[in-house]
C-alpha cells in the first residue's frame, strides 16, 4: 500500500453497521490491503472486521491502532469486493451482510477444522413431539431444533442441525444441558474434493446448430471481454454438450469456470459428465458441507487449485481466480433468487455483474428461458442461440382433458380421467414408464369439521393443515407444525365430525394401487426425500426399471433423463394457473413445458396428458403446443399492458412481526416516507397483507413499487431504510426485482 494511506476503514463482523476508522501501524503498512481481515479495538474489546478502504485521513480526530492482521492476503479480491459493493447498493443491503453471504462462516470466525459433534435425541418420538409443541411459542428456537430431530430420528451433525434449523448453537446447548439431547464426537471428515475414479469421455462431434452456438461463445472467450449468451434448447437438444466444449476452451486458455445449477440434487448426471471430460479439479459446493469442509474448499478455490466450481446460487461468490466462464443451467428457475433474506440477490444478475467486472463470458441455458432473458436477447443485450430437438425424437403429443366432463361422467370426484388411466395401463403392458405430476404433497390437503364448518389450521400460520397418512399426522407446509391425527374437532370438540378433503401425492399413489394393484410405483416429494441420498436412490430405482410409474411434485418435472418414460400425466394444471401473481403465467408455462419435456426423450415417442378444469386457459394451450415463441410474445404483451418487468423495475417491501398493528403501522410509515422521496413517476401500490398473511406467528404485509429502470429506486429505498430506524419487533425486507408479487 502507498505509505500515505495510513488509515483503514474497517467493517466489523458484528455490532456497529457503519465502517470505523483505524490507524495502520508501521509494521502492517506493507501488507494492509482492502479485504484483509483485522482485529480492532471497540470500546476496549478486540473485534473481528474487514478492511474496506484505505485512505489518507480519518473522519474523526483521534483513531486507535489496528491490533493485528488476521489474514495475509485479502479475503476478497478487488473484483469480488466491487461486486459486494454493487450488491449492497442494488439490493439495499448493508455491505457487512453482503460480505457475510460471500464468505463461508467458518472463515469469518477463523475456525479451523475440528472434530464434529453428532447430536441425537434422548427422548422417544411421542415425547419429543409433545415437548416440541410445548416449546413452540415460548422457545421457538428450541422447537425448530426439535423439528429437525423429528425429521431426522437417527440424529444429525451439529453443523447440519444448526444449518437446517436455521438457529445458532445456543438453543442446542440448552437442550443438551436440559438432558433432552446428547452429543458424540465424530472422526475427522473426508476432504471435500473427492478424486473419484471416472471413465473419460471424448467431446462429441457437434451438430450444426451446436457448432454455431459454440462458435459464437468461443469468439467471446477469445476476445476476453464480457458477453452473455442465451442458449435456448429443449431438454436433450445438446446444451450440456455445448457447455462442456465451452468449458474445454476456457480451461485450455488457462482460465477457470463457475457452473451454477438450480438445485444440487439434480446435478449428479451433469457432474458425472463433467468429471468424465475434465480430469482437472472440480469442486461441488453443496449445502451439506460442514463449516470445516466449506472453509477448506474455499481456500482450494482461492489458491487456484480448482478449475471448475459447481454449485447452487451462492457458488457465484466462489473466490475463483482467473474467471473465464460462468454457466447458469436452467436459468429460468426461481431458486436462483434469494427471496427471504437480504441481500435478495438473483444469481443471474450477480453473474452478469461479476462477469462484467472480470471480463468473463456468461452462458444462460434453458428450454424455457425467463421472459427477462429472452427479452434481453431481443434487445441484443444477449446473443441468442437456439437448439432444436434431434430429428429422431419428436416433441411429445399433448392432450388436454377437461375434468368437468370427467366429473359428469363419474358423477363425482375422480383423480384420473379415463384417458389417463388407459394410457397408464398401456405403458405398463408395453414395459414403458410413466411420470405423474401433482404439485401437492401429503394425503389430503385439508381437514374440515362438518358440524362447525371450521377448517383445521396451523395455529402459527393460519394455513390449512395437510394430512399425511404414512406418519398419521397433520402438518403445516409453511412451518412444519405437526399434530397427531385428530379424532375430534379442535374447535367445537364434536367427535367423528372431521372430514378430510383434497388429494396430494400420497393419495394419488394409494388410489392408483386400488385401481391397478400390480402397478409398481415410486414417490418423489419433500416427504420421501428427507434423507441424504434419497433423491438419488429414487432416481436410480426408477431408471433401472424398479417401478412402472413415478409420482411426484414439481421435482419430477426438472431436468431429469429417463429414457424409458413415454407418458407424462399432469393430474391438475389448475393450481399453477390460478396463482394471482405477475409471473404465474410464465411459471405455469415453464412447469407444464418442462414436465412435457420428460416424455419421449429417447427413441420412443412420448405422450403428455394434462388434466384441468380450465382447458381454454391460454397458458395451458401454449404449453400444450410447446410453443415458446408464441408464449414469449403473448406474455410480453401482457407485461407491457400492465407495466410489469421487463417494462419497469419492480421492488417489493415486506414487513413482518408478531403484532399486527405494529407491522401495519411500520409498513404505512415506510410507504409514506418513500412517497415523499420518490418522484411521482414511480408508482407506489397500497400496503396489503402478503399472499401468506401469517407465517410462524408473524403477520406479513407488503407493498410494491414500479418505476423506470434507474438506480434511483435502490438509492431511495436505502435512504428510507436508514431514516426509519429498525424496530425490534418488525422486520423490513426490501426485495428488488422480486420473483413473486404474491408470496
Ligand atoms: P441438454 O443439456 O440440452 O439436455 P445434452 O447435451 O444432455 O442436452 O444432450 C442430450 C444427449 O444427446 C446426451 O446423451 C448427449 O451426450 C447427446 N448429444 C449431445 N450432442 C450430441 C452430438 N453432437 N452428437 C451426438 N450426441 C450428442
Ligand atoms: Zn404453520
């Protein structure tokens, strides 16, 4: 550093939000740099922090000295630091919070790898369930811990428990002290970088379309300047092959790659292909890594020992040096957006900004690109390449079945139309496979008292409880509250008056067995995939023909390759079509198209049957025709008409807290201040309860802001946030570019 820069501006890990100035002692002058971790005195106590700026003069007259440097090299490179600043500004989030998201927690706490503790419950399951309910209100943190132990009866690693329960160590310590939980020490963990033996594969000779796409991408790579490529192609059209060859060029040029996927559980096939092509070091960052493992991967990546990092959205922050290429597979997926915590970043937009700062190339791939990305391609901000399906596998035949007519035929409720049942039977007799999609898990989706008319709801969320037959419990799908199956109405206490309604995946499976007793089924939903490896197991069983039919929630619609599947049944498209949200049409189109894409992927022709009460719904028609271009133009018109993104910038501010009145008042005050600050060209919608007005005992309100695409909105939102000091009992969450305006 320049000798004139004697003052360091330090951002503390905890406590005071704004940066504080410290003097850099002579001994540290040569090594001090932005991003270096330091120990500094705060009111006589040493505290951890990060240097965010070096300057000539302090803002205050007298400054204290930095006590110690905790890292030799800066933890964040200049460009990652610049990225952090942009995120902090754009998503109206204190820089400290952004830095926290960027750095693994183990690193921040300076912990080294240590022995892991394994936590188990000492109580029986019913005792645990009972205690959990008792603690729910008074000690909610402890209840969250017990929830996780109810879900994982065999116990969990301490680090996993903390992460899953989203708490600190303290409620767990209390539970251990109270003799409810106990711990055991586990041996050291294996290295996160597993050098598995894999068979190597060779690049395929590209088809013309693939070649054209790759030529454009490699041109950008060779130029070494920021560029974004949108690769639009149905599943199986050869996108991954293009990614692999683009990665090859990048590695050969001595640069590194970040490969983002929407969900880690769906990566095994892609990861295998990467490993088979590139013997270089690949690291998979997944949420099941412990602090120690994460810490170690982080250093391996930062030191340049890793050539390819694969992971979900937060992998965009990996400290990869010499970044050449960022790939976002299935770029339209909502999981790329962090929605419930600040910064509410979208990994796609962060990727674009990072690539811009580091002169890297971005490839966005999807069978159903997000409207924004496709629009950016139209605007020539992105370069578009389209891949069509191979000649020998045609698009599946899609049939829409009007369930109103089916109900008339059967004089009542039915899950399966005749057409769907016949098609399932036919597949079975041919030895081909079927996938059924229903986006609701559980057995029955509500429970109602026929005497008082009351629906049994979650006491903490006001949501109807879902009945799960397997565990004989009623659960809340928002907070996981659990009740043993009820015999009498909790409201009027009448006996035998409860009636269960609405079908979930569990019921579909059972109903199907009642009709076709010999059919072999597998079920894939959040209930059957709670344990590590259970997804992979179910996929493997299905792929090796251990079942005729796979039934599941939207998980079954995503990017999987099952060559023997020739029928996809969507039991009800209505739920997806009915959500009052500006993105509902897009999401429904994507879900239906992706689900349809599962049928007939190999040499066998596919069929898709969509059941609905709204056969005339446009999105359904467009999805049935699998006509992305028509969908794009139609949806774009709608967005234009009602002024939604990409025709404006949208932001949402959500307020939540236990006292309804305080939440509403805080929301109103925030909104009024914002009205004063923003020019009238911004439209500020009224404060309304959120789509889920109460979650985990917290009332929720929100309002939307629409305006021009400028930086003014972020600036003013941050300003108002500062003007209204946070109240302890009301949480304010600013969500710039929200994925949903409903939830
Ligand atoms: P997507 O990522 O779009 O789903 P993939 O790249 O996985 O598509 O391609 C689907 C299948 O076709 C894979 O088995 C892949 O190996 C194969 N494939 C892709 N491109 C070619 C090619 N040019 N020649 C031969 N096979 C190919
Ligand atoms: Zn609940």
